[in-house]
């Protein structure tokens, strides 16, 4: 087991006073709190900081830790010296029982003393677990069954950490789920202790960005590239929707950025169905041969169109 | 096969789930941090979104040692940040559709 240098984790000297330790904890906790910081690694960093403060912020625990520090050095292997007894006494007394994220190092010093004291423990409900679940747009159109795999931390009757439990379930995803929606799966969270019920599993829906469609509330947006002559003369073009292709009529004299509504082809929700908007985008041919160039020149001379007539007045 | 459920929790059930005394939960509601359905505490019903928000509020209060007013401000700002991030992401994607051929 690795020795943890709690002073280094909080960035304070071993001689630091209570106030310095508290300030250091508050600053780091704000910085790395998983609700405030979504970057990878922030949560682990926060757990370290919280564990360090759990010890250094408590005069008794800090004194015990200071005693043990003479036996270990950060990053090196560490064994609790024989005969070491946590002054707190009873096993699993600290309030994090049954859901501690603290390290083995912490548990071996301040955690339970299995077998030493058998106390009747009140039944305790397992933890609720929250997971993000990626859902493809296509999957929101009808009810789906999706496999979900996750890992649950596992504790024995003394609150000591056991190998993680790997779970896999099939979960029914109702039609019309929206981004951020929470789906509760009863009893599939953390294991209860002493006969307490299991916690629940909450799946938070995250719609996966689609290569073609963008989401705007219940509506979908698809960008449709058009040749200049299609925009000018009108056309019928094949447009993808979430449920197959359709033919869309492009009116003559269409513009880039213009939106055409395709009713009922958006996302479905429990109450309404959204629409699909085709946003037009006029695209020039990448190159023109000599005959095409001549045709463009004819158009230039005949059209009498100045796209900058408004713009130049305003500058 | 597991079925999904809708959550409608009473004050008492909600307190048990998140392990706070009723007067704390009433204080949280008074700060507008969660808004249960129903008029009076006896009639309150907390849905799963409220439960998630409540847990987040309790984390912030305990782990950052904030008072409820500060928790309420932090949550409002976090909501705003998340909303703006999502909007920024969406607009960037929209813009990219027009830039790329």
C-alpha cells in the first residue's frame, strides 16, 4: 500500500496551522470539485484533497497521522506498524461507512478493525449511482432496450472494500427521451448493508452528436448543399431524415441560410413531435472549364446583380 | 429486463434518500434550490430531477462548506455555464456546417 503525503496533497508545510490547512483545502476543493470542474482527473484530485483534509482538518486524526509519518514516505510502500491501533476505536465508525471513496491507506489507519468489535449495525440503504448514457438520435424515435455496463464499489459487512462488482443490465429507454433526462432503474445501485435495500441506478441521457443532424429543442436541422443553378431555378433533392430519405422541393430563387420546414420529422417527445428544418447552403463548383466560365460571364452581363449594394453603403 | 420508473417522492421519503433532516430540506426548498410540486410541505412531491439537484446541492454545501444562499448562487451559475456551453457547442457545430464543403 502506498504511503500518502497528505501535507503535499494540500500543498502545505507539515508545520502549517489549522487555518492554513482549512484555506488550502477550500481553495483546492473549489478548484477540483466535480460539480465545478468537468475536466478529466478533477474528480480523483478532489477525492485526494478531501481525504487529506479529512485527516489534517481533524486534530486527533492529524496527530495520529503525524506519528505514522515517521514510518513512511510519499509514493513508497507502507505497512501499518504492528500493534498500531486507531484511537477512534470501533470499526467503521467514521461516517463514510459503506460508501467511502478514500484510499486503502486511509482505511488501514482510520477504518474498521474487522473482527475486533461486533456491533449490531443498523440497516443502511445502498448508494444511488448516476451514470451518463450516450443515446443516438435514431434511438429516441421508439422505445429501445440498451445494454448498460458499470462497476459498483463493493464492501463487506465491516465496511471494508472488496473487489468491484461488474454489472450488466438491459435497460428500457422510453421513446422520446431528451438530453439530460434521467432514467431511474430501481434497486440497481449500490448494495445495501445489514439488510438495507439497494440504491437505485440513474442514467442521465446524453444525445450523441450526429454527423448530419443538429438538435434544436425538439427540432432537427440538416444542412442541404445546393448548386447555384438549383438555388436559382428550383429543384427536387433527396434529403435524409432520421427515418429514411425524402424528396424535398427547393423553390426557385432560394438563398443560403433559408430554412424549409419538414413537418413531423424532428425528434419525438412524449407530448409533441418536432420538425426537421432543411437549411440551404449554396455551394460553388470547385472549378469551371472554359465553357462554364463563358456561361458565368454571360450571366454576369445579363443579371445586373450587385450583392454588396447594401453593404457598401453602411461602411 | 428492467423497467424504468418515474419518481414522485414525499418530503419524508426524500429526506431518507439523501439523509438530511426535514427542516434542512425545508430550508433548501425555501432557498429555491429545488422546487417540489404541491403547495405545502405535506403535499410536496420531488421528482428525479429535483433529487439529482438536491444531491448536487448537498455535495456543494458539505464539500465546499457553503451556506444555502451560496449553494443557490453556485447552482444558478453552474446552470448558466452549462446552458452557455451547450449553446456554444451547438452554434460551433452549426457554423462548421457552413464552413466545410
